[in-house]
C-alpha cells in the first residue's frame, strides 16, 4: 500500500454561516428560514443570514480599517474560517482580536477557498460608480479579483503559505477541497483551511437567476426551495460560507489519536470530479454523466463500494432538470439500491460557490449524530430517510459549464 493511500486527511475544525445561522441542521419544528427581497415589482425569496450573524459580520467589518472595504463574500469566509481555526486550536488571543498570529507555525498553513462569483457586491458598486461618475478608486481591482478571497482568509490566519482561490461555478468549494487534499497527501502542506464562500444576494445576481426561468414562484414562508419535488422549478438563492481545518495524519498517528480521543474523528476519504462537454453551458445530460464520473472517482479514492455509503447529501438545487439528472445518476451508481438521501438547500437555498462546503458541513453533523428533519413537502428524497447510525456519507455538487464533484466523509475506523 502506498503512502498516498495510507494517509488520512482529518477534519480538525469546521465553521459555517448561512440562513440557519451557524447551525448545520435546523430544529424539527423550525419555520422557513427564508426572507423576501424586493426585486422591482416582485418579491423574491432569499436565504440571507439571520440578524445575530449579521451583527457578527458588521462587527468584523469594523474590527480593522482594512476590513471595512472588503466584500461581503470575503467577510463571510473570514467568519467561517475563524470558527474552523478555533475548533482546531489553530488560534491565539491575538488572532481572535483581529491581529494575525505569529506563533502557530504559520508557514505550514495553506489556504484554499472557492467562490463562484467572488466579490459580487463590491464589483457591482464599483461598476455603478464608473457608470455614474466616470471613474473608479484605485482599490477597485485588488478588492474584486477572485484571489482576494483566499488572501484575506490567509492574512487573518497569519499564514505565510500559499493562498489559493478557486472558481468552478457551484462546485467551487469542492475544487478547493480537492486541491487541499492533494497538497496534503503530497506533503506540500501540513495544515489547510479549505472551503467556500458566497454573498450573491444583489439585485443584479437575483435578476440573472430569474432570467434563467428557474427561480421559485413560492413565497418565503412556503418553503420556496423544494429539492426533488419536480415541477415547477424552485431554485432559491442564498448566501453563506463553510470552511474546514484539515490536517494530514499517517496511519500510526491516526491510530494513536483515536485511542486518546473521546470524540469521533472525521476523515475526508475522497474528492472526485466529473465533467461533461455539453452544448449548453447551463444544461446537463439527462442522466448526469458528470455526476456519475465524480461519484465513481470519489468511491475509487475512498477504496469503498457503493453499498458502503450510508447516506447521500444531494446537490439537488430544486430545478426540475438538474434534480432529475442527479437522481438518475445516483440510481446508475448505486444500481437502484439507494442509501439514505437528504439535502440542505431547502433550508439554506443555493449558495453557489459555498453550497458544496455547506453540504459537507451538514454531512459532518449527520455523522456526529444530528437527526435531519423530513422535508416538509412532497419529494422523492423523503422515500429514502436517514434512519440508522451513519459511518460514511457522500456529498454531491455541480454547476454551470458541465462541472460536478463528489466528496466522501467518514468516521475514522
């Protein structure tokens, strides 16, 4: 067995923020977390972060002069990354007060963050300023490049390693995660902060989603995002972030830690990717060929068979064609014997480049014993409920352009 196969990538910490606040699983009796946003004469449901998390975000913005100019996407990523580092123990009092630390082996920490659109709000502000005033400030370019997402997370962590930003539409977070896993297994880094962040709730972005004809016709209080329900399309845009503190452990170190720990240890077993060259950049094949490739690759990396997967967290964004294609792909991989199936988009909406990371965080909570609520509408997903203790979960993601990705997370044996 090669060193590559024997290396374990453990999740030391996790941080997230979404329409559920900092939770990954909603209480069974929860009401719809969505709110209404005015878009012209229409009201569009959106998954915006709650008031308490909004206060945290604004407090973070005021914490340092440099933070006041950052896009909301970057700030959401900073919030999630700080929580992940705190859980992992990769922090100091200086870091928590907003001053980067120098005592955490900073050179060994690498950052990899995915975002489909990056600094959406700031870009639109600068562009509007140019149209109205004919000029833009010098900071416009550095504040709106995709690379500034990961670089600010790295700055806040006191990292001296690489800061990598990824954009591959709605599978961006898993692109970041896959890169982290590859670097860790190759010995190019010892610690990684990896995940995704997105703040797309601008009028222009909402108008783009509505122009596609996929936006939900239901009100915010009606559970407007309905994965697996069929027609009509029920896509709902959300904002959020999730970041993971990852570390590489050899087999001896993994076994020694398992003996010492009283808590379960989560391991990333595989990150697979799939692509299909389709004529329409917004479409996908009816049987989700890119999903199938991604799931097969993840299974191969994890060295496990389909029947060893206990549950699936589906990408399932509530679009008729997308949901149906993923369902056919899942049936093809699991030979019709589906494991338990669930989704979190009915609770947080589709957060674009952050969606895969939020789904993975949800999967982690399920592995640690959280009980998901049944989806409160008619959907095929409820035909495969999560009922038994879970050891291994596959998480799917896909996006425009034919990209798909699948990740397998498990409790360490």
